[in-house]
């Protein structure tokens, strides 16, 4: 349990950041899920559009500290290569 004023404030800040980051992570996952669904349906145009809208969201997550830069780049690269395979 937090005893000092500083540790109590830090606990409040951590709780606030946790809720904000959880919402950001959820939003990014929703965009990624839309790309996955478009790939699964086999619609190349829809998948490309979904990836175009997901990329800025992913990079925003990187700048906000929710994801590591390499993780976001890896996700985008793998999705793009899967979209390329759609005939």
C-alpha cells in the first residue's frame, strides 16, 4: 500500500495511464482485426484499405509508448506480405 504522498500520487498516475493505454491498445487491435477479416474474406482491395487506415493508428501507438517501434513495423510487414499473396 502506498504510504507517502509521492507514492500515492504515483499510484493514481499509474492507474490513469493504465486505463488510457488499455483503450489505445484496444483501438489498435480493432483496426488490426479489420485487416485480418479482410484478408480472410479474400478481398484484396478492402484489405489494402484497412491496412492503410491501420498503419497510422499503429504508429500513433508507438509514439504514445503502447507498442515498441519494431513490433509495429513487424506487424505491418507481415500483414502487407499476406495481402500481397491474395490472388
